[in-house]
């Protein structure tokens, strides 16, 4: 969908772009996770002196897999593809927010800066007061006039890779797209990118920042942690109004909200895209992620003997490794770790699964990222001069008798 990103809605053009992320009490449902995942495989980057060993092992792996001669091209292609995913998602998100703002939906509600909209007039229906985004969607889907107001027709060649594949076209080559349904799909991608933190607003904010950075120089490996203020009474119970049993309000900064790093957001976005390329029973289904992304080692490691997975070894600073049939492939640590890990995962799928993912052929997609392997020509052994062959044949005691003799 090529919706204009700078369209001025009823609330102004500036509100169509998400503002800087701020922690709200609505995100206090996050559960705190350990800073590092303790595993019993490979090298631990946190140990002193092990970072150099990881770099040596990663370089040796690239040489063994034939990726050392085409490393720069493969890494650049992978980064370029990830950057295209970022730009396309942000363009679609900003476009659908601007289009919904033109239809009297509050951009603050769309950008998760507000939980409810004071008033919303349903096209063809009555006005709704203090309504949430879910209430707006349900109210609009129940009126035929609302469905027509929130449906746009676009050229089939301009449909985004993030658009719902169930959209239908007409004889003129145009495709109908429900803006509310498209917005829900984009939010679901942001929820998957946010990971366990569940902070959609933070994920959207970081996606917009990374999309505006073509070289990904602002990529962060550290997980942001914010202290969220809770309102509790003297009895220790949380109170929404902030008043305790004795009528006094006491605020404590005792809840930490761990947010994903930029490297984690990049990997989650890559997995979310491939989820959309595979058949799904519903928009919550994640066929690629559940097969190829692993956060922490399972109790029984024998199940990984026949698996190819992307392993998050550490959360802060973020470090990924690749597991190929029970063997750990070391990946270069640092800012290029996420890009190289995705590159190695694609290479492993190409080599050990012949480019098939869940029974679907992805060879064309993989070949567009990884350049073909060019094997060096083997030197042919030099043949002896003809003179020496004649001398050898003359000096040989055996004589080949012809029938003419």
C-alpha cells in the first residue's frame, strides 16, 4: 500500500508520526527477564578473553562454509534487505495512521499514546464516547457504511509485502484494502517485534528511528531498562487511583521494564516478515518464528540435533548464534552480530534444507541475498612433452603390433 506518509489528517500532519517513547503504567505487565541466558554450548562472550576466541571461531566457520570470499557482498545484501523491511514497514504504518486520522481516528490512540478516544462518530452510526481502538474497530465493522468508508482501492502492483494476502481485486487490476484490518496487521507485527516486553509504542518508535538510518549506525546492542512508578497503598496493594488504605498515596520505583535492543528488534522483524510469507491459520500464528528462533536452551537439547535455529545467547548485550543440527556456529560479536547471524541462518537453510522452509521453496529469496559460491579452478597436472612420450614408447620393451604387420 503506497499511502502518503505526510498526509495532513484532521489532527495535523505532525501527530501521524510516533513521538519519542515514554514509559506508561499500561506496560507494567512486563515480566523481568535475566540479563543473560546461561547455556552450556560454545563460548561465553561475557567471560574475559573469550571475545577474541569467538572472533577466531567465527572467521574459521566462514572459511569452512565458503563465505569468507563473499562475506562483504553477503553481509551488505543482508543489511540492505533488512533496511528495506524497515523502510517498508514504517512507510505502511505512517500511511495507514494518516489515512485513519483523516477518518477522525485520534493519532494518539493509533500510536498507543492514549488508551481511549473521547468521542468518535461511526460513519452511518451513532457517536461513541470514551471508546478504545478495539471498540472503534468493532463499531465500524458492524456498519456497512463504515466498511465502505474505511475501504480503499489501490493498484495491485503497489500492494506492500506487509499487506494481508487475502485481499481481493477487481477487473481493473485494483485491490481492496480495509484500513482497520491493515492497521491491526501492522500493530501485530510491532507486537511481535517488541517481544516479551509487549511494548508496542517502544517498538514503533525504534522501528521509525532505524528506518531513517540507512547504514544502521544507530543500532544498539543494549536492552533499555526503565523504572516504572507504581501507586501502592500502605498495605502494599496496587491502587489505580493512587490512594491507599490510609488515604495517602505512595509511589515506588520498584518495577523494571526491560525493553528489547535494536538487534533484537531487527531479528524479530526478519522473522515476522517470513511468518507472513508462510501459510497461517490466523494472524497470531508464527510458523517461521516457532521453527527457527530460540530464546534460551530447552531442557532436552537432543531435540536440536536435527534442527536449524537462531539462538539468542545473550540479551544484554545482545548476541546471537546459529545452531545447525546440534552444532553451535559462532557468530562475530558486536554491532554486526545480528546481520551475520541472519546471513548464516539463511546459508544453513540453503545448504541443509535445500532452500525449503516448511515445505515451501525459498531458493529465489535466498539467492537474492547470498551470492553464488564460485569454486576456485583446480590446476590441471601438466602433461609431458610429446618428445618424451615418443622416447618412452621407443624405450619400452613392449611393442604394439598392428594387424598390417
